C-alpha cells in the first residue's frame, strides 16, 4: 500500500521530469502534456523594470503624466478638427487620423503598463496578449501609412495647388484613410494568427509590460521560421514608405526653390515643417529601436525596455505639441476655443 510520503515523492519525480522535458526547444510530447496539461495554457507574465520593482510606484508617476498628456493633446486636436470649420481640410483630416492612431496605441498599452507598475498585476491570458500585440503592430503600420498620406497631401498642395481641392476631395481622403487602415490590419494577420496554436512550454515571462510579437515567439516550442522571416517584409514595407516620403520632399523642395518670391518660398516650406518633424520623430525612434534590438545584445536589458517605451510613447506625445507650435491654424483654433469658453462662463 502506497504511503503519503511515497505519493509525494512520485509527484516530485514527475514534476522534475516535466521541468527537464520542457527546457528543450522541441514541443512538449503527448506524455508530458498529459502529466502537465497547463504547459501551454498558463498565462503569460508581463515584466516592468527588472531590478527596479521596489521603485515601480515612483516610475509610474512619469508614465501616468505622459499617458495623460498624450490623451489630452491628441484629444484636443481631435476636438478642434471636429468642431472648428476652418480646419475642415484634407491636411487636418490626415492629422486627425494620426491623432486617432496615437490615442489607440496609447490606450492599448496603458492598462497593462500601469497595471504592472501600480498593482504588480503581471498575468495576461493568451487571447488578450495576442489581441494587444495585433493592435500595437497594426497601428505601427497604420501610422507609417498616415505619414505617407500626409506627405502626398503636401506634395499635391505645393506641386499642383490649383487642383488640390479637386484631387483631395472628402471622399478621396476617406478612401485613403480606409486603405491605410486595411493595409495595417491585413498585413499583421499572418504572423499573429499562428500564435494561437503554438505550444508554449518554456518560461512564460515576457520582457515588457505589454505584448509584442517578437517577445511571444521566443517562448514558443514550435517551428517559428515564418514568424521570423515575415517581420522582415513588414520592415521593408515601412522602409519603402520612408523612401517615398523622402522622394516626395525632394520634389517639393525642387518646386519651392523654383518660386521667385522669398516670402512665398518660406510660406510653402512652413506648411511642411510640422509633418517633417513628425516624420523624423517616428522614424528616428523606429530606427533607434531596431538598432538596439539588432546590435545591442550586450546592452543592459533596461535600455531595450526604455527604447521600446520611447518608440511607443514619444511620437504620440510630441505630435500634438509639434502641430500646436508650428501650425498657426491650430494655435488660432485653441485660442478661439479657450476664449469662447471664457465668454460663455462670463455670460452664465
């Protein structure tokens, strides 16, 4: 008759065999899965700042300030463009799309980041994790497409100003916006869908406080060749967007330099400054993150994490600031909104 201690010893032995079996790169066998059925079903664990767990509450303060600023800045831009008739132009419609994209990525990452920093809540179930990764990566492609559409808008406005309103009609702007969104949504489906049926038999600890495709596939015990190759195509797609944007500005600069009046030249270039600044911010952070991941193997893991947060938070924070400082129409709209609110308060 088996004693309690013998049973406990057998359970420990089984647990040891499972632990050894799941350290390899191959998927767990049926026998291992029978002994430990939750090998793939266990939730992933998000990570804040390793080694700085005691300071998470303090670190959350600047994060909350940035998230609040992003929501306030982009929300204000959307409100202005919606209700100020003088901003009902293609240029500002594309800016509204950019603000919506920035808000969406912020609201997607904010709950899990603040959950880890404030509450030390690290668990995230597979379906929620894959959905978050899908939205984050989709919005990166969408933002690149919006910046390309904004470059096209400036190209038409300066190269062919007489036909600007006839080319970029409201229906054409909607078509471009839908096309940009569909391109992002469809292009991210192929690498995300396989994540649902991959077995995850290694450590379930992710390296960020939100889910990214490249983090999840590191935990998979399956052939991930396609998931390693396909992102290269996406990088090429974003790189192609940047090349087209640069080429369009070469043509814009050529046109501007052909304008006789110095005042007109300055006015034409000024309309492009805001978009160029947003373009530089987005692609500089993207290139910085890529270089850190590619060549920063010996760099501290905290640097990798910090660069990821800069990539996802710096452009949404800076875009409304750039347009508020560099665009007179936005400044005037903010002043009108402020004084209109003040006058209403006086009347009441």
